[in-house]
C-alpha cells in the first residue's frame, strides 16, 4: 500500500509533534482509553513478573526475591497438573464438538423454513437464554439437578440416578456442556444467519433450473457460501481451547466433583485469591495464556495454509 | 422471490414438517426452565416442597408471599440499587470512552492509529491474568470501592473495534466541509458522527448494559464489603452458596425451610424479568452488532 515515494522522510518525533499540533483533540479524546489499556492490561502484563518471584504484598514487585522458574516447576510436577490439563481440554473439546456444529445445523435448518414470521419467532425465542445471567443459569442448574430437581426427574426416566446429579463425577462435564449449549445455541447461530442472508439468491435459481433439489442446493451452494465464516469461528474457538472462564465452573462445582470439574482457571482463582499464593497462581495463569497464544497462532497458520480464510 | 411459490414435492413437505417439529421442540427447551421458575415463584411453598416433576401452572393456593419476603430483604434492595448504579454508570462511561477512542482510531489523520490499534488488539488475546490485576487494583487504591467493580472492565476491545468499523464507513465527504469551516475534531465528533451513529451507539449501549447487569465476580475478587455488591452476587449467595442471611433476615427456622425455596425462585424472576422484557425489543441491535463484529472477525 505504502509503495508510493515519500517526498520528505521526516523523523517520527517531528511528525508526531506536528500531528499533535494539527489535531490536538484526537490526542485528548484517546487519552482515557489508552490510560485504561495501560493501567488494566499492560501493567498487569508487566505484573506477571511476580511469577518468577516469591511475591509478597508488603515488599511489592521491586523488593520481592527472584526465584526463577520455581513456581512453573512446582506446577508442572505438582499433583494437579495432569488433572487440570485433562479437564480443561476435555470440557473445551466437548464444547467444541457439540457447541460448534449445532448452531450451524440449527441455522441451516431454520434457513430452510419458508415462513418469515416463524423464523423470526424461533430466532427470538432461542436468543433468550443468552440474556439470562450466568449466575441465574448456574443457580437454576444447581436447583434443577438436586435430588428433587426437575432435570434429575426427567433424566431419571432415562436411567440416571435420582439424586443430586452435580455430585457425580461422570456427569459434571456433560451437564456443564449441555448448559452452555442451551444458553448459546441460538445466539451463536446469529453470525451464520448473517452469512446466509448474504448468499446470492440467483445461485439457487440457477441450481433449481439445473434440477438440484433442496439437499443438493444446501450442500453445493449454502454450505460453501458460509464456509469462510465457519473457518474463522473455528480458528477462534481452537485458539481458546485452553481458556475457560472460571466463573461458571466456580458457580457449579463442589468438593465431590473436583476430579472432573476443576480446571486451570478455577485453580488459579483458588490458589491465588483464596490461598493467596500470588506468585504460584500467576505462574499457572501465565503458562495458560502462553499456550493459548501458541494455539491461536497455530490454528490461524493451519487455516491460512489449507483454506483462504484466516484471522490475520 | 418466486422460488418460494414453486410447487412443493412430497419430500419438501416431509422436510418442512421435520424442521418445524425440531424448531418447536428447541424453542420449548429454551423457554421452559424460565417458565418453570415463574410458575414455582407463585406456588404455595409447602406444595412446592412436596412436588417433583414438571409444572404447567403455579401450585395452588397461589401466593406472592415469596416476592414479599424477597423484597423485604435489605440486602436485596441494596444490591438492586448497586446494580442500577453499575449498569448506568458503567454503560455511560464505557460508551463515552469507547466512542471517543473509536472515533480517533478511525481518523486517517491520527498518526498513532496503527500502533494503538495493535496495542488494543493484543489485549484481546493475551492478558496478565487475575492475580496481577488484583495487585494493580490494590495498588491504585480502588480496592473495595465501587470503582473496583467498574474500572477494570470499563471498556471492551471488542466493542471498540465494532464501533471503529462503523465510523470508518462514514463517508469522508460529510466532514470535509466542516474541516474547511475550521471545525475541530471534537466538534466533528459531536456534531457529525454522534448524530449519524445512533444505531451503533444503541448496539454498544446494549452490549455494555447487559454485560454490567450480568457482572458479579469483580465483587468476589475486589469488593469484600457486601454493601457494594450487585444483585448477581446476592443471587449467587441465595441460589448457590445457600447462605441464609442473604435470603432472610428475621424469620423463624421452621417457616424458613418452607419459604427458602420459594424465595429462590422469586429472586431469580426478579433478576431475570427486566432483561427478558427488554430483549425482544432490542435484539435487532444485538444482531446488528454481531454482524458488524463478524465482518471484522
């Protein structure tokens, strides 16, 4: 883009001063946002240096002793590493396998419906759970899964035990995934509806004239049209494979299901905020973040290699 | 589209019926948990306690006792007030800062545009984590204040990018005349961009509003003082931690065991109805926001 010849290559500092003089308001207006990102994002990024220290609040970052990779070693060799990694991965992969294709199938199916008002009503209703707060969703889940709860009642007809389901190790992850899918199925499909609305209608006309039925139209026109959207979203999901918000699991889990419910982020919260092992928790969090970035870059590279779509 | 008017084959009919059946079932699954809670909240406390299984109407005798008890709880009313402050304050401040920043970052004349955009995008994929943030919040002296709830999440990079994408699509011709008349960037923002951007402002206000309404864990981490807690924190106590003092202040133990369940359902309804009443009217803004966001990835 910037291939054109620059007539005068001024030093950056001079250009900046001139730019500030010409557009002082721009610099004033961006100030609050820049301050926000520096204070609440970049200072904490600097703050991860405590992962390499034995941080003590009274001493602060500057005076706490350096301990190198001690906390990283402790975590990697600690009793919980494999359990946390396994749970974080399996919940995320479960969410990916179930929660990713369902909105696509849902959007494709509803798109096949010819009635506009029916489509609108179904969309409005399925978006609804997205607007219910996490606390309420998890709270209802806790109530519904008790021994006398309605979900327990329904599932007991299918052979599940009639006692508190959230205390069973083997049910925690499926229940957690089901709850998330319930809440986000409709909402996650919005983006596909948007992509579907953009498909050129004349393609369907042509296919119809050529004798392609509904199924083949979907397979040969609709699906390829929304494929770039699918790929981009998949890349983002894979990039988040090791990040799992701790809030919902924190709301749902209990001592009896730690074996399958405890994930990296809940562990960071517990060790850091509850047990106040600041440095150790911070080291665990940092490792998690780094692996995420690597996953995202990897997923994006793969996507760029095998398809035309990529995040950057 | 004339494609709709074409003759349907038998296969088409079967497909349509299957689609309608699946969609109706899905809609019921989405709605029923909330309907159940609504029915339960008006049910008789004793009848509710002895009942397992589905509800298709409140259990008689109908009562609003649960709501009376829920509202008589001082903690709940304080928390509703806090939520109002957080939702209005956080949304107003956040939208304003986001709007200004998005405007600046959409200006080709802003020299640091690329640099600051990169700086913001990085934060979407990498964060220092909760522990360093906690240390910062303590360090700048806002720990255990209302600011601790609001400031650490006052702007969302995602919303900023959506808004910037919209601003970039505003035709430059509109502002050229204003520049020639000697208008400052600030004047152009207020006089040209804000009036043109009502739709996107609505989207961002909704995003922030719902976000603040649902927030709770800031309190858990940064606000030990429960007088600062929002509704969602009290809900958490009521529904999950089973802390009795959160639900009721002065009730006899016997009565409490009956009504505690009822109060749970009522509290859920109190905390959910406002947003469920509003969302059908504003969902088109959300959809629009999701689409603008999708274009940019």
